[in-house]
């Protein structure tokens, strides 16, 4: 009985604490979100994706934008194909949910003498890129590979 009384008292205290909490204050950080274009979603293996997956990709960027705007004072949203490196200079953090246009294309070459494959991944950010960034979803390994990040090993 003492345990039950203690649990009820604890829950009452916690509930009262939450009731007094006001709306969260928005952060002053400037955020750039690089998202999927809802009109032309970039889905790997789109021919195998179900209709619900395609619909979710259309909703993804607007949903992230609403979420970020509820927590940050300054949010800019661009689509992957619109992103340029200089955009990251004007913000505190860039969130990559979509790949930007490649700076260099990937290359696969076979040495005619040895038959060895030489593969160089496409680069999306220069090696000199030094801005705070978050790489999310399936684009993380592709964006990070040319930078030497091993995100696909997680």
C-alpha cells in the first residue's frame, strides 16, 4: 500500500510539474534544411516503392519544415538540386536530407593491364567544407563517402 501511495504521489507531482511548463522558446540558430522536392521525389528504387512510400516522400520536406519552424526562429528550406555550398556560410547548421547536385561525377575505370577496378565516388561537398552539418537518411553515405566518412558502416 505504501508503494502504491508513493507511486500516486510521484505521478501527481510529475503531472503538476508538466502542467506548469509553458511553450518552449524557439532557438535563435539559423537552420538550412536541404530536402527532397515534393514534386520530384528522389526515391532509390522508386519502381519498387509502394504508393505509400512515394506519398511519404512528397510529405517529407513540408513535415520537416513545419517541425523546424516550431523550434527555430530562422529556417530556410531548399531542395537538393537548388543547394549551393555558399548557402551553408549564412547559417549555423545545414541539415541534408537530400543530396545536392554533385560537384564531380562518380568514376569507375578498369585498368586494362591488371583488370582492377578503380572507383571514385561522386562528391557533393568539397573537401574544404567546414560548416556544421547533419546528414540524415539514405543520402548520408553518398554525401559523406567522398569526404572519407564511413556512414554506411553503422
